[in-house]
């Protein structure tokens, strides 16, 4: 995906999907094949399918940290889309979730937004076993969502310094600059 080779990425995605489905048959109680399939779906920008697979992984093992991390990433993306849609409806230009008045206050009566925030908070309580970079990235994305810009920046810089492959960390950092 980084190289812009969509055809190669789709081939790799198909091969990975097939391998994950085979692994699901061989180890039906394992969360990992669902997590891995969801991860490849996110890389292919199939976020709805990615979330379904992370939910399946967590149904098999509710404490599976990698799937919880992926769900934080996906919920953060959904939250950002909700913000954009909301701002489009009221005629504001999207900058970041720290506008004036705070967007979290404007959206506090939106049930779907609250579900997303509650899910992110619950997932953050269960991130034991994650690599430090991923844990910091999840914390930074949550800080970004609730409008704590400086904390978000600090945690995300820590995250990408620890693991330069955390593209989602760079994406959120770019909205803070």
C-alpha cells in the first residue's frame, strides 16, 4: 500500500485472506486468524470488514490485545468520520476534534458517538501485552478524540518514535500540526 501498488496489495490481501480462513478452520478457537484478517482488511481500507473480524477475534478471546488495539484504531476513524459529517451539516470546516466549542461537547448527545467513546475507553483498559508503541498510539488517539491535543501529540510522538510503522499515529499527528 505504501508503494501505491494496489494490484500487488490486492493479490497479497487475497492470499492472506485465504491463509487466515484456513487457519480459522485448523484452530477454530483462536482469535489470531480473525485479528490478522481484520488487519489486512484495514490495510485494504475495508474498515467495516476489518471491524467485523476484530469483533470475531474478541468474541473468541475478549482480552486479546492486538484486536483491541485495532478496534481503537477503527473506532477513532469512525469518530473522525462522524465529526466530519457533523461539521458538514452545520457548515464548519474540519480542522481537528478540538474546535471551539469543543466538538466532544457538541456531540455529547449523539448516541453513536458515545458508543464509540465508550468502546475506545473499554479497549484502553484492556491493552496489557501490547508493545509500548501500540499502547502509546492507542492512548494518543483517544486523547485526540476527546480533545486533549497536547497529550495526544506527546503520546503519538512517543508511539511513532518507538515503532515507526504505526501509520495511524502519523495520520493523527498530521491533524495536530
